C-alpha cells in the first residue's frame, strides 16, 4: 500500500503522456510504461505493484485512465483500437503555459452524444460522500467502456456490424426461443433491409433492421429514415429498427414520432447501442465484483442495549 501511494496518480500522468505523443508517433498504453518510469524515477517493484483485488498492475491501469481522459478531452485520436495519436487540439493544448496544471486539475463530466464536456465542480472528495464518489466512479468506468465499445465497432467492417446488431436483437429477447430467429440479408441489393428477426415460428411477424456504421460525428437525416420506411412498405412490414453508431437529427426523430399507428419505428443511436451491448452482455465479460455491506438493523436491534 505504501508503494502504491508513491505512484503518480492518473491525472499526474496526463501531461507527460501528451508530451510523449507530441513526437507524432502512434502509441499504445504499453509504449508509455518505460518513458514514464524514467520520467518519475520509478522502480521495477513499483511498476509490478498489483491491485489487492487482483485487477491488474496499478501503474498500467493509471496510464490507461490518463489516456482515456485525453481521448475524452479530444486532445488525442484513436486511429485503431488501443492506439493513440495526438491531434491539433492536443498540440494546441501543449502550447499553454499552464498545460500541466490544467491537465492535473481538470475533470470531465459524463459524455453525452459523443461530445466531452468540462466539469468544473469543486473537489468531489470534499463535496460528495464516499457513496456518491463510488457511484460517480462507476459511471465514469461505464462511460469509458461505452466509448471503447463504439471504437471497437468502428474498427470492424459494415458487414460485421450488421451481424452484430442482429445478435444484439436476439440477445435482447426478440425472436424468443425460435431457432435462427435472426438473419442478415444479402450484402448487395438488400432493398434497404440489413437484418430480419422472426417473431414467431412461421415467420408471420417480422422485425426489419437497418444498420449504419457511421463515424460518431455523422448525423442520420430525416431523408434516410424516410427511405427505410419506404423499404418497410415494400417488404410489407410495419416494424422497423434503425441502429447506428452515430446520432439522429431532430428532423429524423420528429418524423418517427409523427408516424401513424400502421408503422412502428425505433431509433437506436450510438450511445444507446453501447448501453444495450453493455447491459445485455454481448461480447462483455465481468471484470470485478465489489461487495459493500451495511449493518443488519433487525439483528442489532434485537440485541439488548
């Protein structure tokens, strides 16, 4: 525990990591271990220090969180999963005289619509109870996993994404106990339908899916949703799910809300997609379980004072 306290915190790693990336090379978290060891004059014992829970090396985990912060701050990009590259915002940040101080003190709020927002609240250790700090830490970890889910999807092919969303729909319970309830349509000339879920054994009820693996910054327009509604009409279907890794325009959502009862349409954006994958354990594994206990009031009240 004493050695762990001597290790630099993840917020203290941000500035030297960004400076290391300033060389312009694409680096992974492991590439920073040796340079940071030299920078902070750390021993081999400190580098090998493990969490008491067994959840990996402490220092490497702090490097990963520092990189996650810089990514959410939009100071670095991820050309591929697990790799980081400084961008123009990161270079501009390094020109600030107070860059180191800024990166040590700055916090980020929860990420919404794939955009980072600065959280200038005062020190949470002062303002929040331990329970509130734990809840906030959990949310930050989950948000980082959401980001990683979308990053991983974007590293795959559009065709792979179509198979993924069909698997997700099955995982969510659509298709029930029907064998091979979900299927992906042919790659070309699919009529605007990427996947189909059978709701009954005879296939009389069907849910049609359109999957668009777009960059986070992309926005699905009203016109694209209208085309999908047209594809549903051709397929003689009244149930559709449009799933994307990006987001929808206000006009697209208003159009779906205006549809009459003959057509049911559900829009799932990138953040919602990541949440469903996380909550329904598609391609996820349990990393750690933390038990928090409290006094059993009935037991203690039953003991004579």
